[in-house]
């Protein structure tokens, strides 16, 4: 039976470590400060931001949410970022994506001070990651590495395959694995014979955004499979395709869908992975919880650097 890599457990461990670091900063003068900029009313973004602010409060991190109206201009938003850059009590600035279409998102992200870029997405920090220099790392890939290490899954010398090449997940995950001395292959939508490439992986990272596409054909028996995908299904027929009646585990998922009208699935087939993998992250409860935990770590790291407590 495959081992479940429990993201909630690792998140709680990381949060406990954060608490003592926040107390130390408070004893030196002030808590870490996180400013979240949420433009307009995107329901999914509002939930993400609420969870980030809630976790900050739980840990004693001072957080504030700035909520400009949907019709704010790029220039006005740049001015908000500029003010946050100058504020001594703000250690981390997070601009929640996606921004409305009329905003020049690249200009906005470029203005965030690299010192306060707790998402690790500024080109300076992407460069730091490429060169293995210190700096904030993108939260989701950093969470994956934490999970592997805390479950004592060795990375050095392993064949790792990352499916997805986004700046947010795929590329930074591949670089972090490379720095941990894995032999890394990065795949994308133009990769021929994706199943064959994936079957070479001892560590397989799926970050495609395609529900349950990574089936048993893609999984080397005994591999560690990390499922980054978060896909919300709202059609019963789609749920039935992934969870056909009679297959162990299907009835519970169909009942959960019937109760809520939606079901969250990853990019990895949730029934196949249990049968083929050596270890895997479930969805929900795998990679997801670690993203916010690593945002807290990045904010505290930034505060420690800026206050001079290291
Ligand atoms: P993205 O920007 O849409 O990138 C998707 C990548 O997957 C692209 O590189 C694309 O290739 C590749 N791809 C798409 N379909 C493919 C296929 N059929 N075969 C091979 N490659 C394919 O997505 P993202 O932001 O990286 O996010 C990926 C998934 O992770 C999404 O489900 C997202 O919701 C989830 N996510 C979860 C968390 C979390 O906290 N758990 C955080 C961030 C993202 P091309 O480059 O060739 O187009």
C-alpha cells in the first residue's frame, strides 16, 4: 500500500516552528508584517487571501489586506506598491493573482521590492534561484521540497520528472530538485510520449492543471508522486469518469460530489496512484496546505533579514 504524504501534518510542523520565530522577532521590537493586495472581487482569490490572512493572525504575523476596486489603473496600483515598499513595518508584499486584464501585471510584479517579494516571483529572485543564491523561493515548489525532506525521501541522485513548466510551479520545482542533486527532466504540452518519460521518474511532480490525467500508465511502480493540481469538477459525468462505480474508493467520492455539487481532484488519477506509487500526496491535503505555510516562512525570513535577527 502506498504511503500517504500528509501535507496537513507537515504544515502544522512548519507553523509550530514559525511561532517561536515570530515570538523572537516580537521580543526584538515588532512582529513580521505581511501586506496582501487584492484587486476587485474574484471569489477564488478572496478565499485564498482570507486563508493567508487567517494563518498570519494565528501565528502572530501582522497582516493587512489592501483591496483596491476592480477599475484601479496600473499607475494607481504601482503607487500602492511603492508605498508598501517604503514602509518599514512591511516585510512581505503579496499581489494576489490574477489581476484584472487591463492591469499590466508584469510591471506591478517588477516593482515589488525583491527583499519583500514573499512569493519569490520577482525576476531577481528567479535569478537567485537559478544561481542557487539565497532569496525567497516560490511557495508551492518550496513546500514540495519540505514535504520530501520531512518524509525523508532522498532526492540526491534520483530521476525526477516535472510535468509543467510554469514560472509559478514547474520551473522553480525543477530548479529546486536540481539543487538537491536530482537528475531532472521538465515536460510540457509539446513533450512526445509523456507516459514513457514519466515512467522513468522515481520522483514525479504533476503540475499541469488537467484533472486526473496522470494515470497508472505514467507512474513507475514504487515512485514518489507529488500532485500539485487543483481542479474543481462540477459535472457528475466528469466525476464518474474518474471514479467509476465498483472501483474501491469511488462510492465515497461520488457521495461527496452529490453532497456539495463540486469535487476537488488533482492532476494525478486518485485511484491509480494508490495502486502504483510508493508514496503520494492526496488532493486535498497534500501540497495545498504547504503553500500558505511556506508563505509564512518567507515572510518571517524576510522580517529576520530586515530586522537583523538571523
Ligand atoms: P499553468 O501555468 O497553466 O501551467 C501548466 C503547465 O502544464 C504548462 O507548462 C503546460 O505546458 C503544461 N501542460 C498542460 N497540459 C499538458 C499536457 N496535457 N501534457 C503535458 N503538459 C501539459 O499552471 P500552474 O500555475 O503551473 O498550475 C498547475 C496546477 O497546479 C494547476 O492545477 C493549479 O491549480 C495547481 N496549483 C496548485 C497550487 C497549490 O497550492 N496546491 C499552487 C499553484 C498551482 P505548456 O507550457 O506547453 O503550455
